[in-house]
C-alpha cells in the first residue's frame, strides 16, 4: 500500500477541452494603427515607473539585463494589485 496512490483524495481527470472551457478569456480584435486607450495607458504607466526608477541610480548606462529585470519587476508589482488596491494572493 505504500507505493499505491490513494484515489479517494485525487481530483477527477479532466480533458484538455474541459480545461479550455474553464478559462474565461475575452479576445478583443482591433485594426492596425487603432488606438486602444487601456493599453496605451498601461504602456505610459510602465514608462513612467521605469523613468522614476532610473533617475535615482548613480549609473549613466545600464545593461540589457538590468533593464529587462527592471521592466519585469515593474510589471510584477503592477499585476500584484487589483483595481481596488488590494494585494492579490
């Protein structure tokens, strides 16, 4: 019995179709050169946060790794909070 898996505490198997149906995603299509205000605001916010970060550092140049990690960190913190300001867990 030590090598056997307990079937009473496992979840029922799901197919790929059932997993896909559980994901509720809305895809919005837009034309080329169309302005999407929500996306443009998000890009502007990330750029502002990026500038605020680099202005306080003593470096005149930054490596690509530092820039990439900074942008990753900014996105991670922005995604950690919902619209009402409560930290997601």
